[in-house]
């Protein structure tokens, strides 16, 4: 018995930091991942794909967003896809799942909207495999959505496979939350050969028979550790399941920090960012936090080589430079000449910045920026 376990496709997900072009690419790749999953299933001889919730990112997607993943799954008629609602796409009255059923699903796409055991397959030795789906009818359900699996009836000797969306208690869940919490011993109590879980976007084992597959396409800078990008190929027999991760994601999301005090630090930062993927930097999205202090020339080099250069090479470069200071020397002030509006403004700001006033820091920052812009204007053809 072999199948692919995946979850949290989050089709239609919005990325607020992204410009329109980047947003379109990120959303498209979440759809492309479905094709990569289908091809992996074929290549590995797995005719079942279990999707553990949150196939969609919202409860009321547009008609196009609703139908797009279904059409991708339709392209693999020899692979059967089994879906359950998650907390982002719960089975609400009049919601997306009712819309899907009204539109009609392909024969190979199965929506499980009640917690009734469903036969999946019969092996060569005559042993049956049954799916035990847990269904979320609201975004935040109190109680354990998998509790009914203990009493769910299946034929003697059948392989019991759980499919659920929620957070395993005492395993990274928020102690103050009572929503969608799953018992850590559910697989043992319910006699499950495998409990396929969704909700966490990173791949992790919650037990030898309980796994989170993570999202197949990474989608956040703050995931930490395994940020997703894989699906799980699960093989079942009487022993502990064999679970093998397979990478299907395209993008690499990174959080980076740097202390900048001079040109050598800028050189090292540029090399580090470009080195995330030298062959295809367009796969990389980075959130960069910089701090330190740079003079005018070095700050100009930072903006040219990091902000403009690396920022154009990567798919997205998000920068937090709130703690990066621009320092101006007396020579920089002299470069403005001895008279004129710019020199007059600089002198006023310099006096204000030297006084013990509440707005001293603002005056200093304004002076530094004025000098920087004046220097850049002087070197621009």
C-alpha cells in the first residue's frame, strides 16, 4: 500500500509584501506544485494522493480559483485525490465544498465531507485499506476532530488510514488555544497505520505513525527549520510505515541578518545572498535585516549592490534597514559648498543635531539623508 501525503496547498494565497508580478508567480507555483505531485505519484507507483486540508487559502474563493486545482488534478486520471476541509477552507453551509459538488468533480477527485470510513483499495493479498477522514465544519472547532476515529468501524485486518487537519496537543500547539487540537496518541488509540496530518507548513513527525507533510510550496520567511516544499511518500505494511520526503517546491525562502560597517561587510553580504542559489537566484525570496553604520560612499555601494543589484536578481528581497545608520563626515558637509539652499538647510540641521533636543535624532537622520541624496545627485549623469 503506497500513497502520497500532502496538505496546505493554500491555493489563492495572498502575499502582502509582494508586488503584482511576484504575487502572480507565487500563486501560479502553488498550482504548478499539484502537477509535480501528480507526476511523483505516477513515477513512484502511488495511485492515491491524500490532501490533509487547506487545499484553498480561503473559505470563499472566486470561481476560477476554486476550479483551478481541480483541473490540475483532472490531468492525472490514473491518480485518485482524496481531500478534506481544513481551517482555511472549512465545510461551511453554502461554502466552497457545496459549490464544488454542484459544479461536479472528476471521477478521480474525492471530497470527504463527513467522518465516514471510505474504502480506498484492496491489496494483492486481499487486504483492504480504509480512509478515516476528519472534517472541519468551521474554522475553529472545539474538541478533537479525530476523536471519532476510535470507534470508526472497518473490516477486520484492514489498514486504517487517518486524514485530519489540526494541531497535535503538547507538540508545538498553543497552550492557550482549544481549537482543532488532536490527541498525540490518536494513531495508537484508533489503530491507524498512518495518520496524515495537515495544518503545520513544515514537514515533521508527530510520532512514528503520525506525520505532517507541510506545504508543498514554501510560503513564509518565519517558518524556521523545515519551511515546507515537500510531500511524503508513505508505504504501509504490518511494520512501522516507511515515510520518504520528496521535494516538489520551487522557491527558497530565507531570513538573513547582517551587520554593516564598511565595504568588506557589503562584499560578504552580497556573496552570501547570491550564494543561496547561484544557478537560479530567481528561486529565492529573502527577508534581510541590516544594522550598523555606513559612510556616504559605502551607503551608496550598499544601495547599488544590495538593494538594486541583488534585489533585481532574487525573486523578492524584503529589507528592514531601520537600524542601519548613515554617517556623514565634515568633508561631506563641505562638499555642499559655502552657500546656497542645500548648505543652509544642512547647517540648520547640523546645529539641531548637535543640541540636546527631543528631535535631535530626527535632525541627524535628516542631515544624513540630505547629504546622501546630494552626493548621489552629484554623481548621477
